[in-house]
C-alpha cells in the first residue's frame, strides 16, 4: 500500500498546522469513502495526525523528520490493516500482524521519507517560496 496522499505529509515542516489538519481530514474522508470499518475511518486519520505532527516538531531536521513521520503510519495502520488484508507473501516468515507492520512501514517510508522529502526540498527552494510568500502564504522557517 503506497499511498500517494502520504507524500503530502512532509509539507507540515513547511506549512505547519494547515497541512496537519488537511492530511488528517483528507484521510478521514478517504477512509470513510472506501469503508473498511470504523477502525480504519478513525484510527487511520490519527496515524496521519501523529505523523504530520512529528514532522512539524522535528522540522529543523527535515530528513529525520520524514523518517520519523513514516513510523507512526506503518506501526498504527499496519497494526490493524492485517485484519482486512493479508500481508505480502514475501513476509510470510513473520506473524501476520508483524508482516503487515513491516510492509506498511516500508511503503510509508517510500512515500514520506523518499518522495515526500524530495517534494519538501523542491518546494523549499527560494525560487518557489518567495512568490508564494509575496502572495501572503505563511511558511515556517
């Protein structure tokens, strides 16, 4: 499960609470639409909230922040998603719940700490930020 929406979570380091609220609410709406049950609808957004908040708090160390942000999603979502889907066969040597946590953590790491970090770095360039700031966008330093 490589959720491309999770690529936006690292932007909390740049834009703060609006991103945290956006990725939390977006996950709530998305999970409600693809209804797997109340656990997914309510616990998934909590994982996004924790991940984005961790990135905001660690924003001075952006790569570390993105790595740390991938962990809550992998652990929290992987901790319950095995109830709905079997984990990948390649991880069959692990208990089912552990295999799902490993699988989700890897995919979250790719989405957040690799792709999301690259997006964060690209948007943090002065040539991108200055026009946005001149139009009133608030950016964290």
